[in-house]
C-alpha cells in the first residue's frame, strides 16, 4: 500500500520545484523485493520465487512538455537533467543512470514524445533488496504514463532488464524486475525465467500469517569485489562442459539447457568453480520446486528449512558473501522464531532476510542485533532491522 504522507509530500515538492500543474502530477510506487528461493539462478534461466515488500521507491512526476528530463532526489545529491535526443553515457555510481537507461530502453522499442520532471524518494541504505530495479521500474512507468504508452508488465520486465544489461553492462536475469512488477500481497510469486511464465500462490487458509525480517549488516561498501559477471561466466563454462559431454554443444549456453539427469550423468567432467556453480544451480532448482510444494500446503517450517539450505549453498557453492554477512546469516538461523534466513543479494554488503513466525519479528530482530554486536562490534552501530510484510507490485498511486 502507498505511504500517503510520502505521496502528498512529493506532490507538493514537485509543484514547488518545477512549477508544474498540480493536476498533471502523478506518483509511482515501486517496491523493494526479496527472493526466498532461487538465488543467483535467474541469469541461467532457472525458476525463482519472490515477494514484493511494503517498502518502496516513489517517483512523483509530470510531463515536461518538452524533450527534457529533469529529476531530483530526496536521498541523493544533484539534479539529473538531459535531453531525450542526447542521452549521456552511464557514469559509475550515479543514480541518474537509471533515468538515462530507462529513456534509451523506451526509445529503442516504442519511442518518446515528451520528457518528465520528477522527484524521487526511497532509499534503504545498505543494499540487497534490489533498489536499482525498483527505481528503474518506477522511471519506466513514469515515462510511459507521461507519454500515454500502454506497456504490459512482461514488456516492462524486458525494458528494465535492458537498463541493466544494455546500458549498465550487468549480466543479470529477470528476478528483480519480475518480483517488483508481478507480486501481490500475501502471495508467493513463482517465475520460470526460461519461459517467462509465472504463477501466484496464496498462502493456505489454515496457515497463520508470517513476517519478513530484514537485518542490515551496517556494511555499506563491499569488502571484496562482487565479481557478479565473473560468476555468470563460470556458470556458462559449466553449461558448455556439460552440453559438450552430453552431445549437445550447440544448445543455448546456460545451465537451464542441461537436464537434471544429464547433470547427474556428466557432472564428473566439472572441476573447481564450474563444479560449484553447477551444484548450486541444480540444488537451487530442486529447492524452488520443493519450496513451492511446501508453501502450497502451508508447511512454512519446511519452506524455512529450504531457505536456510539456499543460504548455505550460496556461501559454499556460489561462493558469495563476506564474514559479517555470513555471521548474520548464522545468527538468524539460530534465533528463536526464525523459520529460515539467507542473504538478500550476493552478501558482499547489505542485508539478510528471514521468514519469521507470526508475531516473532520484533523479538527476533532484537536478539539478532544483540548477538551481531558481540560478533561484529565495529559494524553493529550502523546495523538496523525492518519487520515487513509482502505487498503488491509496482503501480501508479491512486
């Protein structure tokens, strides 16, 4: 649900800053997301699960009635200003990259007649909940509405992926965009990244509600390089070796092209990092299938166990994470009331996400922070928690 105070404050700020007509102002809400199961396999066209959160990025906007885009942020310094006809190249670390990438993605596919002026708000300091995809989706929706474009959620998944793949050069899949655009409150979103089909699974009526606990580590800069694209390359190398061994070297170079029985027969040809990445992929695919089955019958204890296993595989097989985030993962797994936990994101900075028993979120958060303070005293002062619920995907606020 939109935060009405944020919405009205942004409307007022936009009118005052850019002298737009109040009647033309609209606001987009684009939520953050979690991935309970299906970590790091969307770029290999695996199946994933997701939920949108009741925390979000907001963009208040109005048509500029010109070829100019002008944006300011409540959370980041500087103004982003450029022409639709002259979009600058990306600048490392600048929040304006997402606006520029959104314009280029839309121009390439559908065209734009007017720019926008806007003000953005929403920043969860620390990362891990896909704020980049959230702001990308929000800006796409704003530009589309200002230009009278009718773009489906599936098309926007492709457009937001283009921002990150084509403009920013990140070789990610569609998990983040799909979660942000397709999710619905209280339901588990299941996306097959190969076929792009999705299903929404409501919780069984005989199961009490749950809470989503987010614990931010206080680590805002990665201790080591994330090597995201290198891990994608290692997955590709594993797929190449398995496809060659099974006599299908010309199949698409992703692990989803390899059947589970082919992997079982030929995994002995893999070594080192390629072997670990394949082990994670096929294990995670099985956990997604088992997790959906557990969710549908209300077995959240089993669902939570699978989340823990996913977290362990991310550490041991995908080899991501850093000591503070591994500590936080282990603390949460041992905290009463926590059903399951794992990194949200790659775990080089940012946060861990946990599924908790009904009403246990606040107590679990307090206990986890206390133990984290003993293990990571230098980071604990900047650590914080959020107890969240699942929510609907991105949309214009009414």
